[in-house]
C-alpha cells in the first residue's frame, strides 16, 4: 500500500476546510509536521490568531468580506473570492490583485456601457432592466444572470448565451416582447421563476442541458407564440403555471424522466394530443385546465396521484386511454366533462 509523503499531504490538505484539520494532521506522523509553513498562499480564511500557522504567505486569498487582511510588505498580491462589482475589479486589478467573482451591476452598465467586459462572471439584478438594447452577446466568462436582469427590454430580439452559463434568475427576460427563440447551453442548472414569461414573440425553446431538472414556476407563462419546445430527458418536474396560456403550443412531447406536473402548468394551451410519459407519477390540480383543443389523452401505468380538475373545462376531449393500473383515476380525469366519448382500458 502506498503512503502519503509530505509533498502529497500538502496537496491533499489544500482541500481542508478548517484550521483544526491542519493542526490535527501534523500529529499523524513526524513527516507531516510544519505542513502549513510550506504554503505560500492560504487555502482557508485566516484570522489574527491563525495567521501564525502560515508564516510564509506571499499571496493572501480573501474568501469573504469579513476576512482578516494582512498588512505586510511580504504579501505580493491578494486574491478576492467574494463578489465585487466591475468598478472594484478595475481598482484591484490595477493594484496587481485578482478578483474571482466579478459582477457587472446596473451602476457599472450606466458608467461603462452596455458591452459586458471580458472577465465578468455575473450580471447583477436589474442590470439591463428596461434598456433599449436590440441584441446581446455575453463574454465566455459569464456563469450567472441575476433576477430581472433583462426584464422589460422591449427591443431585445436575440441573445447568445456563453457555454458556461449555469443560472438564469427570476424574471430575467420577462416581458421581452421581441425575443424570438432561446437555445440554452448544456451547463444551465437553474431557470428562475417567470424567467421568460410574457415573451410574446418567443416561438421556440430548446433545452438539452443534463444539469437542468426543473422548469420553474411560470417560466414560459403567456408566451402566446411558443409552438416548439424541446425538453431534455433530465427534466423531472414542470412547475406551477410553467407554460400557462401558451395558446400556440399544439404539439408537446413530455420527457421520459418527468415525475410531476404542477398546478395549472399547461392551462389554456393549444395542445391537441397528450401522452403521459412512462415515469410520470403526479399531476397537480388544473394542470391542463381549459385546453380547449385537447382531443385525446393517453395515461401511463405508473401514475400515483391526480388532483381535481386535471382536465377541467377541456370541452373537446373525446378519448381517454387509461391502463388498468390507473383506472381508479378515471372519474377524476373526466370530472365535469361530458365530451369524453370513450374511455379505453389498456
């Protein structure tokens, strides 16, 4: 069995999370002693009391706004991990320091312009809200877009997302009435509530990210022209009002991974034919309320819970195909509907 030498221990200890970890490991064996003295940077936050454990620091990493900052000529530069605005970044960069999390704020945009500079990692809340930009190309370093960032940008018709984007905040593009299509890169993990709601020109949405597991509340509500939707097979939940009032959405293929459809998720949509995917277990109240063009529904065998008015006021629903394993839900499915001509048990 191979054993850690002192150099390997130093590499491993970079991932320790507290000063106690560093102290304790030095008691393991003699060769691990004075481990922290080998560091020229601090892998954890330090204080006035723990400064002595890292006597040879040349680069100090500041992990939060409250970190103790060493005043010593021995320190060559500082690395800031807390979020700073672009103005602060320019100041620190001019002093030879490094900023790992740079946010372009509304104040930055008003001062430095609409072109987001390279090196920015995040766009702040309300950064471009109600601005008159017609298109947007973000630098490859941007990983997050804040809440309401592009809300109400009435002229915005095209957005190019960088491949590293992971988070798009609540109402980030809400009411951008000229935005026509969205294709999200593979790293997107979170779409906020009401993210693209009210984008009345949006006709196509494609998401193939393996990291995105949920379409959030009202993400695409009131997108009246949305007719083409591609959801990845990692989506397990479609939230409340996610596609509410997408009247042009006539064809819908639900992902095989889907487990739950939230309340009013597809109310007032133009869906004609609906197939429950094999793993769907829960359909919440009024999920397909007033889908007036819906004619046929095929239910899956694994369904476990169906709330009232699931297909409420779907007055043109004619055929309901239900497996024997789900026959106990038939009365709920057809509640208040006189239009259903056939209930087929498969």
